[in-house]
């Protein structure tokens, strides 16, 4: 899928309303790196910041943060939401072309963007923009085919949703030490699950910005309104008019710059 598929106001506004599970990832980060609860990094970079939810999470553990994204619409949304806070800076750039700051970053996060970048160029760029002993955290999480205590959702996801909206091609290789260049060490890799409660309408809004759906809508294959109508009608019996708990799975890779 072309990265330009993410560069629209509709997608940016949708991303801004996604579940803020990024905060849980930062909580896990402190535990995984054995950091004190009150520990703060000086200067953080959030690559592929989207609409800023991952940058907002990084700000919890940083004195100041910079967010970059290839999509101008995403950066514009970030500036609207966080631009009044001097602790935030946003600008548009490819993940592999982050500008070298005068004060190099001591932590970098890349949430959900690594599948779309040139890994070698990205990591070489990260070595240029980070300080000695900086940590680069690559993480992602996504919706699964599981809903608490409801196998009907699993059937819907596997048999109906994926047949109508198949997953677009993307790189999904798990990095190892051999994939890293000199001066970088894979310090730790973790996997985890998270839960989030959705109403039917909120869940449909969330699913409408997934890459599966987005690729079909932005290409003109399926009209937006038709996709929404199908989702609401097919999911209504599963939700039954109440909130449901969905399961997300995620991972974090901690790479140390030596």
C-alpha cells in the first residue's frame, strides 16, 4: 500500500481517535528497561508519529519530544492538537530522513511504521540522530480476531472481514541482532496483549482506518459509506447494543546505541 494512502484528513482525524494503548506500552517500557517510575529521558523522537498518540505517550517519559511523519495531514493534525505546548515539535519527514538535531535524542520510538521503511537506511539515520547509549524502541500493536467471551466475533473476523478486506502486503519480519548494523545491540524483545472496550459505533470507526479497509476505500474499490454500512449491519448482532472488550496483541523491541 502506498504511504500516500495515509495522507488524508479523514485518516489523520481517525488516527487521533484511536485507542490510546500507547500509554500501556510506555508503562511496559519502564519495567522492561528497569527504570524508576519517575525516570525521564531528556529529548525524545517519535518516528512515524501519525496523529500524535504515540508522541503524547512518549512525552510521559520525556522532557521534550519531536514527532515526525511522512504524511503532511498527520503532522498538521499533530500541530492542531499539541502545537500550543512548547515541549512538542512536529515536522514532516520520511522515517529514514530525520534531521540531525543540535541536541541529539536519547530515546526514539517508532510505533507501527517499521513495516513501511527501508530498515538499513532507517537504522543508519537513527545512529546519526541519537546520543551514545540512546535506546531505540520499535513497537506495534493491532486488533486480533478475539473478543472476550464471544466466538461469533472470531468467525466474523476470519470468514467475513478478511475475505472482504484482506490484509495488504507488508514486511513483517522479526528483527534479530544480525539485522542491525555496527554500533547497535538488540537488548530485549517482548510480546504482550492488551484489552480495550468499544461500543459498536466506536469499533466501526476504528476499523475504518485499518490498513485493510483503508487500502480498499482510498483506491475507490469500495465506497466509504458502503463499508461502514456493511460493518454496522454485520457486527450489530455480535455487539448486541453493549460495549465489548477486544483483544490487541503487541510487541516491543529495544535497540541500544553503543
